[in-house]
C-alpha cells in the first residue's frame, strides 16, 4: 500500500467511524450495549466517552450528555427508550466483569 498523507488518513478514519456508528445505530440498534461490552469490551457509551475525551483534549468543553447525543444521534434517554431491553442476571454479571476489565472502577461507561 502506498503512503497515505495525514489528512487522507484522518478522513479515512473519520469515514470508518461514521460507518461504525451507522452500523450500530441504524443497521443494528437491537444489539444491546451490554452485549457489546460483554463481547468486545466497549459499547456505544464508550464511543461517546472517547469522543468527549478527544474534544476535551483539544480544549473543547463537552459534557457526557452532549457527547452521547452526538454518538447516538438523539438524546441518550430517547435511544434507551426506543432500543434498550432489560438484561438478565447472567448478562449483568458478565457486564460487571467486562466493565471492570475494560473501563475501570469509575463510572465511565
């Protein structure tokens, strides 16, 4: 593969991120965040936290809810009401383990 200049690399990464978000929000909204976390170690909330952290690293003020609305394409509570289902005890236990291993003890997910 030929060398890719920085601007093109950034544009490709942004396009891949947009495709991931479209897939998670439009094509597969039935896939629960808890299942993503349990299987992959991250979920839509992690993506919104990473977005928020990237903004803050560049000196932009961005709160948790604002970042979630950007990632979810709507207020988080609206997305939850439309798409989230109750997890059983086994999924909750697996989530606690996955969260501790991938996010840490604080409420970052």
